[in-house]
């Protein structure tokens, strides 16, 4: 940490809901829309133009050099790529990279795409589709002819001539279409990067795998971070399940290349849902942001740096090392996750066997409905024996298993009985969310009720997955899908390979 940070006040323009108001340029205007938050213009941002690739054709980028830079030592370089229809200067105001640069003493670049503010990403656009050319750039089939791709490479080299850039600490980050371009650059020229990160857009299968579903990659392992906002909606598929599958094969792609363990460390911090993967050659991070629309959060640059880039280095021999980061990439110290029908539980940061699979149970109302019924609640009932383990208590079943007790470390004794919604806590009777079930010779009760009422823990639910932890956390949909994969044993290498092929075929047909 080098410098004290300060938030600068801006002038809100709540009447403006344009994607990128030109009035922001050089002003103190700030825009807020569904979490897309701009910061006031930074006067240290410098516009630069040179012909980097084609003689006579000027390329435009914006440089941010912090006040602390004096040219006496090597500093990291971050190249930030704007979203579709945006600009380099726009990316500097809609991210917090300039603030990270002030704190860490790194240099940031924000280049413009060559064609109509959109990046020439391969195999995304059909050049003969007759569509709007503003959003369908011409994309050469040969990477050697791709101006944007080679401009980024030349720009990094130009910065190495201009400033004292640490060659082992060059990073790239992109948002939306800029993330697609970051991913493309990483697949071809990632050998010059220590790490790459991006938000919003997943890459399509046709740029990741050939017709035989083999990985296509020319650069080898790269430390990669992928953020997928819960309400992303890109790519635009028929349903959210398809988007979740695309996220899965994007993760699988880098898990395979980087030699990652398929069991991650899971950490949910508020609405940020992290999966930290450890790799033999390089690591990977997956982040799903609850209630977040397409785009990136204002603090995302800080998250990239503090959890990831701050400890990454590309060595002269091409290997990547990960040293201590500003924030530790560790799973939640106390967390349990359950999925309906899955006989595994996420506990102590790994899947573990349950004696009986959880049952989703409905609390029903019949009275006064003339034979009909209303669902008054749904709860995931799990074995009392495991709840005792969660509570560090002693499990005491009756001989016929129709009743059971838990003796808690604080001296409280809880008793449960088949078919009863009551729980005896000492000499007091308390109603649970639903009645106790009896399955496979064991009592099951609501995990949600037990965690909240007995242990005073946080319970968060999404897509049929229940996550219980000891701090503020909100489970997001793509993380719920990832956890379900882990609890249904679909996250081992063989399953990932099979599922990837099935997913790619499904997406290609849709």
C-alpha cells in the first residue's frame, strides 16, 4: 500500500441514462444505473495517439500514470479494455483502476477499439449477416491481420519503451465485449501476461474448442479471473440454465489448461460469490455477483488486485508464481451447503458424505380450503446427526430412531420427534418451520430453522441450494449451480469433460 485514497465527490446527473454520456469527458459528472457507477474524471488521464500497427493509421489510448511514479523502479502495468460501444476513457471512469493505480503505484492503459467502439473478436460476428455495422466489425480470420489484437500487443511493447514496466507483472482486464477481447488476447498472447480478468461476457464454444471438442490455445497457462453477474443475460440464450452451462465450460477451459483442482475454495462475502481454484500451472477465480446486471461493479478493480493480481508474477522461464495477496483467497471457515436429493454436503471446504440425502419439504395449509391446499413454505430437511456436527454437539438417537436429541456445548438439550413440528429446548417447546421427517432410519429437520433459530447463523437460498455460514452472505444463482455440481459429483475431471461436450453440443444447437 503506497498512498492514502480519497473518494472524490461528483455531480450526479440523474436525468441522464445514456450508455456513455459524452459530457462525462473532462467533467465531474457521475452516472449511476443498475450498479454501473462512474467516478469523476481524473485530470491525470492523458490521451495518446500513435500509429502502432499500420503506418498512417492512428491508434488512440489513454494513459494513467500515478503521481508516485518517478521512473526509478519497475512498476506493474494494467491494460483495461472497454465494453462494446464504449471508449478507453469511458472504461477509466466506469472502473476504479485509477484509484488502484494511486494506491499501488501501477500504470494503467485504456485503449480504444479500432472499429466503431467495438472490438474485433473472432467468430462472434458474421461479416455477411447484413446487420448494423456499428456492432458488427470486420474480423479477419488470421490473427496476424487483426488490428485490435496486434495493437494491444504493440501498445504493451510501447509502454515498456516509455516507462519502467515490470515484465513479470503485466495484466489485462476487460468488461463485456472488452472481456471477450481480453480472453482472445490471452488465448494467443497470454504468454506475456501474469494474469487476465474480466466481467460479464463468457466466450463462445467455437473459439475455445475445435470440431472434435479439443481445446484451442496458443499461449498456455495464464492466471484467469472470470466474473459473471447474476443478471448478466449475455450470451442471450433461451434460459438461465444455458448461460450457466456456458459459464461451466468457460471455467472448464482454464481448469484444464492451468491444471486446476476441480474442488475450489468457496467464499461468499455479501453479494460476492467466489470460487478460488488452485492450479498446478496457474490459478483461476470465478466470481458471481448477486443481483448484478450486465457490467462490472465499481470495486471490481480492487477485487482483482487485492485477491489476485497483487501476488501474481510471470517468471522469465514462463512459469507463473502466486505469492501472498492483499486479501487471502480462502474458503469460508464455517459454511455448509445442501442441495435437494444430493447425498453430499459442502462442509469444511469440501464435499462430504451425508447419511441421508436432504428432502425438500412443503409446509401446507388445508383448513378452510374445501380439500385444497396452499404451500406456506418450503424447507430443506437434513439429518439431525449432521446438524449436531454443525453445532459441535452430541447426537443421541433413540433406539427406534423415531426421536433424537442434540446436546449442545452450552448445555442446551434439543429433542425432536417424527411428525412433530415441535422442538423441546430444555423445558421449553418451540415450533420449527415444518415437522420432523423420518427417512432411512433417521430424523430430518429443517436446516434453515436449525441454523437461524438455534445457532443464529446466516441462511441464504438460491436455485434449490441452501448455504449456511456465520457472516453476511447472499447466495447467487451461478454459484448455486456450481455448488450443485460439486454435491452431485459432477465436478471431477471425467464428469467435467463429459458435461463440457454435452453443453457445447446443446449450446451449438440452440
